[in-house]
């Protein structure tokens, strides 16, 4: 028998659990201690396994959350890029906010020059106007023409026809009559596509001289305004308008100072094609 003070130190192999057994105790107690050491070792092994499983689950969940977050971020960025692209395409041809529109050199007659705004029964055709002559079912003799300086146009089978001073309806009737020897019941349409004949001229001491297009309601004061006004040394009270009437020429006075003050407004006459405004 060994002394009661002597002990045996036994180290569990793989469990890393140290147990001290007193050799002087009975064998049954030694067996119970051995069973208890095995139970402790099993519990600690299970606890370590549980901790390992928990860590794996936590890492897997974190990985899935990260993937979901990245997917949502890419989705939102894609939506934002699509909206930005749509806005750019929708406003690609729009002027920048606050940008001033480009200065227009068009004339008041530009709006009237559109086909749908010209009264074929009232408009008087002039030189350099663009017309479209259409003969139903006769493409060979239909087409676009420009009124020449001599006031004539050329139409196949008909030849030269003077149209200056006539309305589109009158030209239609004239062409239909002349086409009867060549076409059975000719149906003719004449449309004005561009007005170039309604011009007046401004000369003298104005800010800008030259031809100006007019419509049916353009006045002398409006043309002076389009020209940028008068020069400082212009004779504002002695302006006049020259108009050709028959074989002679008529002169209309225009007192600029009186008209802008509301006096003698009858001098602010409606202009007609070919009028000349003189600013001495």
C-alpha cells in the first residue's frame, strides 16, 4: 500500500482534461471518478462542437446577408442609371434651363408662309414664291415650281404661264382649262409652299438696311423696330414710304416722333409688297 500523501497524476489523452486520483481510495470510488472524467470530457467535446456549428451558421448567414446587400445596391444603381439615361434622352434636344433662344432672322411672313395658313382664294402670288402644281393621276405633269422674276412658271404640256397677281384658285382654273386638250377632265390643285415675294425695303439712316418680309398686317413702325430703330442723326419727322401704283409712284409721309407718341397714327400704314421706306 502506498502512503496517503502520495498521489498519482493522470492526464487524459485527447480530452485535454487533467484528473487527480488518490490511490488510497477504494476501487469503486476510482471507477466513479473515471466515469465522471469521461462525462466531463464528453460534455466539453459537445460544447466545442456546438460552438463550431454556431460559428459556421453565423458565417453562412453573414455571407448571405452580404450577398443580398450587394445585390440590392447593384439593383438600385441600375435603376438610377436607367432613370438618368431616360432623362438625358428625353431632354437631349431641349435647351438648357435659363438659356436664351437663338436670335431668329426669320420674318413675320414665315408663319404665313406655311401651306395650311394661306387662303387660296385671297393670297396674291408674287415673284419668287414657291408653288406645287398637282394634276390628279398625272404625276408626269405635277411638281414644284418657283415663280420667276418675269412672273411666270413653266408647266409640262402647257408651257409658260404668267401667275403673278393671281390667287392660287385662279391659277388652278387657268391650268385646268389649258390642260383639257391633253387630259380628260383635269383636276388641278395649286398650293403655295413658301412665300418669298412679300418684301419691303428699308433704306437710309436706320440701324439695319435691306429687304424685310411682311405679312398682311405689317406696319411701318414694325419694320423700323425689326431693323433695330433709327440712327441718332436720322430725320425722324421726314420719313416717307414709296409705293408703285400703276405707272406712277405714290409717297406716304411718316412722322416717327408723332406716331410713337400716339399722334397721327394714320401715318403708320399697312405695308404692301414692294414698298420702300426711306429714312433721310
